[in-house]
C-alpha cells in the first residue's frame, strides 16, 4: 500500500486525505493545534460550503481559470458536496442565491464532518506539525519538519491554502514548497476584498447603499455590478465591491477610476426631471436642504461638497449648469482607486501554483510525479457564494482519489 502525505488541514486537505485514505495509508500534517481554522470563520461562522448550481453555471462564478476546474467540479459537484455532508450526519439547507449552509448555522459542523471522514478512513492526523521542507528523491518525497525530523512518503498532496487571513495558518509558505520543486507561482494577490480610494470618505464610514451600480475602469476594461455596497474609513466595501475586486485583483488597478451610479433605475433625463420637481418642492429652502427626498441623509453633505455648489444658496437660484453638475455626480460619483484591501481582510487569494503545470484530471503536477495540489494553493478563485470552499472540496476530492489510487 502506498503512503500519502497531505500538507494542510483545511477543506481541501481534509477532503483529499479522507478520500486518499480509502485506498492508501495517509498522514495529514497541520501546523495549527486544530484543523479547519479558516473554515470556522467562513460565512460569518455559518460556512457557506457550496453553491447548488449545475457545474456549467457554477463555473461562470469562477474568476481565475474556470476551464481548469471543469473536470473537478463535474467529478465532485455541488449536489455531491451536499450529499457528502448529509452522509456525514450534517443536515444542510439552501438559501438565497443557491448558497448552501449547515442547518445548524455552525461552521464547526462542516469541520467535524470532514474530520470524521478522515478518521473513519483511518487518516493519521498530526497537529502542530509545520512542514518546512519538501524534497523529491528517488524513493519518493522527503518531508522535513521544524526540529529536524524527516519522513518519507510515496506521494504528497499540498493543500496549504493561500495568503489571506494568515493568522489561520495559510500564510503563503506552501507556495515556497511548490516553487522549490520547480513550479511557477502566479503572483498571489488578495481578492474578494474592499477597494481603497484616494478621496477622503471617512465621514461616510459605515454608510450602506442598496441598489447602486458601481463600475471600475482599469485600462480599457470596464467592470460593472449592481447591488449593495458600503463605505469604509478609506474606501468602499460590501457585496458589489467584493465582486468587482475579484475581477481587478490580477490587474494593476492603482489609479483606476471607480464610479457609483446612485440612481441606476433613472436615466439622466428622468433624474433631471425628478431633481427639478424636488427643487420646486423645496424652492424656499437652501440647496443643502433640497436633496432629502433623493439621497440618504448621510450622503447629502458629501454630495453637496462634491458639486462645489454653495450649500447655503437658495434652491431657486441654482443655475442649470450647477444642476447638471449635481446630476452628473449622482449618476457617476467618481473615485480614484488606490488599491485593494490587504491580505489581512481579503476573503480569498488570486494567483498561486500555475495550473498549466497541473493535470486537471488528477491535480498531479506535470513536473513532479507523485506531487498533487488542492484548494486555494492553486491559481483558481471565484466569487462569494460558496464557490471557493467547493473548489477546495472538489480539487481535494480529485487529488485524494488520484493520489490514493495510483500505484
Ligand atoms: C473570513 C472568510 C470567510 C470566508 N467565507 C467563505 C464562505 O462562506 N464560502 C466559501 O466558499 N469560501 C469562503 N471563504 C474562502 C474559503 O475559506 C477558502 O477559499 C477555503 O477555505 C480554502 O481552503 P484550503 O483548504 O485550500 O485552504 P485553508 O483553509 O487555508 O487551509 C490550509 C491549511 O494548511 C495549513 N498549512 C499551511 N502551510 C502549512 C505547512 N507548511 N505545514 C502544515 N500545515 C500548513 C494551514 O494552517 C491551514 O490550516 C472565506 C474566507 C475567509 C477568510
């Protein structure tokens, strides 16, 4: 029976280890004192572990290298992920947007299910085991630990995660192990994160806007999304912004322009008529008091300032060109992007092990026979909605099956 080492006890490593152990002798090494440290904080502690869509639709939400994931997501589908959890005794539920959670709303149930799967199949889980070195020898793979101990395995599955939330254990060290074995690492960048802007928005911190359209123009590309966003102390965040960050994370976005259309349902002409109606209604008031019906209270001072119109000007003396300026700002409130939120606050990593060097049918390295990759370590990433954990589970399943079965 061949021996398999799995490095990393997140969703990918646990799934890979439990699956490989159906056919081989498996040892899982996790640097932390418990497995699944990141899983505990996913989905605000509820763990949105998959998205119940057909694989073809699922792949439309994958931003980084969807084609590479075609085989994995078809071999271990979202329906399989649900059935897997149920078989491990976890009741599940589907929520808005096909997102699937444990019925208990406890992420710990998902970690328990994966751990039980490993234990049930006889995986030897070694906690507090930081793999420092990985060497390909004629007899297999030599794994070196802090303290000098070395162990030999026939095969290795690297599932060390990405660079985000490094306090959970995934701090990018896995890339170094892969790099030393000759793999190219596509520059890992934070994704699904907030966007920092040059303008001072600190006065708006915490203000949430529903149903706005946000566009980001990077070079000659424009990305547009509509929905909910909020202001932070130094930029913007919320669902729409996280999605946009995924599209621009691989680009040099410093200096890019971000526009918020505060009234996407109204075209310019209709909005102008609406403003004129409001100006008429508030004709005896100051300009700053004429926008109450149109904008959230907390935004009025900010918008007024951006128009450059004297806030204490009587509404009936606001000129046509001033009104046009107001209109333009409401339809396209402009910001200059400074960059994305750092790895401490990003949900996922874009970049990682170059998928061109990995066989998508098995997750085996094309450069080192017997070496496999799974999860966020790979240069794959998706939008929010349960896609990223599913990617970890499905690539873990494929890598585990291939590593366990292969002679
Ligand atoms: C706040 C937050 C919320 C999220 N919510 C969701 C969600 O609801 N749904 C969703 O789909 N995705 C979510 N994600 C993303 C998702 O959690 C990850 O994409 C996924 O968990 C990655 O799994 P992984 O197994 O590849 O990596 P990880 O979970 O990062 O696991 C890697 C493991 O390897 C260990 N390790 C690393 N190096 C070594 C080493 N040298 N030796 C030994 N062990 C090592 C680490 O300690 C870690 O336990 C969220 C992410 C964050 C940060």
